């Protein structure tokens, strides 16, 4: 079981605090990482609980609570069967906005088929027991269809909208990319459901023949970052193939193009499909990266904790190159990017703004850490 880690002097983290040219002010004025907890096994998602506690998932199939003192608890009992392997496992977690009243958690995971081979992304709800030792009343409220024999591209970020409905991002499962353009399946989609798993009546494809009513947007590859903007719109980012990671605002009924249009190419080289980067009826990304940075996790800073220059900035983890990307926006356009934590070279899996207005980061390692970024 992971052990709690004492908070060490900040000089221990000097190598983690490297910042690229372009940041305003001296390096000493920039946020510095403080270890909240360590010893986590490839942590994937984090959410915030009352009294300064955290709930964290480990991809291998454990969900743990972390106390305000950094103590890491034993795995919670009560999780369903999980198809852990490859990119799959226990992935994102989200505490309900009314957690103090209902103790509800939502979590998504790679769900094995009941019989035979295959798996898909599923979303479940549960209540944390009063002794915080187990999950109770576990209910799968959404299961991606069809099940596919794949260990890749699960998507699996959860966002609670201002109206109380849930967004869940879904990958194209790598081998089924053409299905991302079809509306009779959940491959390569963002879905929107109510907290009990029912379909909101104002979803864009409700009542349309040949379309699954849960679908919110389509033509996605592997969405591993999602967050609400201040106006309630859903911002997402997704992995491209070899190049072409992109940021989008996922809007109702829109087609985001994969695999018809992309700024990436096949692994090893060569165009995908007709090699198009634009086509009528398909949305252009707000921003894209070539080469890919392998995006994961996404958060806006809405607090004043880091000063006016950071307020409204977007933060995205980069798994491939091991940094946190601070993205300055001009409206819906990216005007500048700055690399944070670059010298640490840690794979950044998740980033969230906490109730205290500070950023929290998970590093995806066998000895993964939960970091707090201090002003």
C-alpha cells in the first residue's frame, strides 16, 4: 500500500520547477511544486472531497482517498470488474457537486464484456460509505457500445455541466476509427447523460433515426482532457496520431472530423485517408500540436492565486515530453504557450484546480505523485 510522504523542503523540487523562456518575471516568482502524496501506482484521475481530502484512481484498478495530511489510504472496496491492461483500467473520477449531501462519486473505467472478449468505456456512480472504506450502491449508468477487443483509446474524462448533467469522453478504440463518423455507435464520441443514466431530452440526436441519443458530439479520436469554460461550454483536447493533438470546444451535434480530417499522419509516416486537414461540415480545432505532445488532463485557472496574468489561462498535461502547458487565450484563440515543470520530465496525467484555487497535478509513474502548485 502506498505510504504517505512528508512535505520536503522546496529545494528538493527545484528540478521540477523549470520554466521556459517567455514566462513573465523571475523564476523565483513562478509556482513551485509541493508533494502532497507519493507512492501512487500510475494515478489517472483526481477529485476533491470536503475537509481537504482527495480521491484518486490508479490505472491498475485501485481507488484511494488521500487525507489533508497527505496520508494515502488503503484501496476502497466495492469496485466492479475492470479490464486493466494497456491504456485501460480505472481512469477518471469525479465527486458530485452535492457530495457533502449525497456522498456520490462518478468514475469511468474499461469494462470487460460479460462473455467473450472485448471491453469498452463505462461510467458508474456510487456512494462513499460513511467510514470511507468502500463504495456502495455501485451502478453502471453508461456503457459504450460496441465492445471492442482493444487495449487502447478509452477516452474517459468526466465533467459535470452547470445543468447537472454529465459529459463523458470516449475514444475510437484505435482499430475502429471509421466508426467515429457514424452515429449508430459510441466510438469516438462525447456523450451527455443525466446522473441516473437517462438521456436529456435536449440532446442533439434525440429522436433522429439511426443515431444514438446519448451522443453530444462526434468525430473524435481519443479525448483525454475536458473542462467547463466560465460560460458553461465544454472544452476538450484529444490525441492525434503522429501529430495533430488538438483543442476543441465540443458543441452539440458538431462533427470534429476524425479520421476524415487531421493534422497528423500515420505512425511511421503516410497520410491518413485523403490527407485532408479541412472539410465542409467538419469543425476546425482551436489549436493543434505537431508533433504530438500526448495531451492529458485539462483545467482553467479561475482564481486569483497566481496573479492576473494566469487568471483565465488553460492548463494541459503533456505525457510525451513531460511538462505542464500553460496556454494563454485571446477569446477562443491560443495566443501563447509556456512550459511548466519541464525539467522534472514527469508524465503529467491530470491537472485540476482545487477548491483553494490552486492547481493540482498527477504524475503518471509507478511511483506517481499528487503535486500542489504553490504561488
